[in-house]
C-alpha cells in the first residue's frame, strides 16, 4: 500500500508539472529508469532523493512518501 500511494502521488505531481519521467530524473539527478520503477511501485527512493523530490514539488516528504492513514493508526495504537 505504501508504495502504491507514493507512486500515485509522484506520478500525479510529475504530470501536473508537465514533466516526462526523463525530465524529472534530470532535474533531481537520478535515471529515468529509477523514476519509472518508483512510479510502478517496484523501488523506493533514498532519503536524499526523497528530500530532493519534495523540495522540487514544494510538498512535504511526509505527503509524498508516507501513508497518512497508517501514521494516524500508529498514533492511536
């Protein structure tokens, strides 16, 4: 679930910005293949690249990469 939420948010932000996977990869210093694999839920970004993406899209790392429901549930449990 975690990777599915992250990849949906990443894909939506990238498309909203009008960027191809290759263009986004060049902007944050990763390969197009890495962007593709993350959008498909097959890989996860390093902490450094999570921060780069969040800064690039002007969103929080938490919004982009963490399931808010899961965070709330963990606080209650």
